[in-house]
C-alpha cells in the first residue's frame, strides 16, 4: 500500500466524487485548517452535535445504545463537558474507491488542547458522512468549532483490489448521513 498525494486525491474528488464538497487548497486563515494537503485531506466538522450527558443515568452499551444518553445541538461552537465526549460528523461526504483504505488522525490543534478525535478506517467502497468522536480528556469544558478542520484523512492505495468490499457485504454504516449512533445487526 502506498500513501496517495494531493494530485491523486484531487483527481478522485473531482472526477469520481470521492469527497464532496471538496476544498482545493488548505484553508487556514483564522480557522483550524481544512482542505487538500500534501498527502491527505483535512475534513471539517459539521454543525450537528450529540453531546453525551448522564442526566438520565444512561449506561453506555454498544449492543443496546440508548439515544437518551445524548443531547442534540445544532450550533457553530459546541462545548464538550469535562471528561466527556461528543459525536459529530464531517461536512464532507466520502466515496472510497475499491482499491483504497482510508485512515484518519485528529488535528494537532485539538490534540494539544487535550481533545482527541477518533475515527475508524474508511473501508473500500464505503460511502457516507464520517461520524467523528471528540473526547475531552481535560477537567475543563472544551470548544469544538463547526465548519473548521477536525481531522486528516490519509488515503492508502492497495497493490491489489480486495475480494470483498464494504459495499459488497452491505456494511451497516453504508451511506450514512448525519451523526450515526452505534448499530448492531440483529441475528
């Protein structure tokens, strides 16, 4: 596998709709940077947030996730409570080629403030808005800025095409829009 450069990312975005909307250059004036970089794409966080709260004494169970553990907010600035987390999504909609795996790393601007961004890999032929998890590891409230950079996606092109893609196996998060909570497929 090899990391793909800006030229390849731009071509895939413009000709094949891999990233929509696509920002041609890294934008960083007065904002947390986003857009095309040398070997990746810095995606933005949308203005839709699910803020974790324990008002109703919810239990976090990945097999039976309860919506009432979150408060929904549509805002330009989201405040994450101390030692808590927020789910959000990218502004960008991604369509991953069959011969590509995408990994994601949080922006250093957030990491240096104790805010960790987590995203699982984007598998071959997956598409949708990417659900982002922001963890506030500090004992203080923390801000997340909508429509600004959140994380960088790095595109790894395989030497061979996979036998079975995410689309082939009808992955449970295929085509997700908005902030998507955990799902378990019923037997």
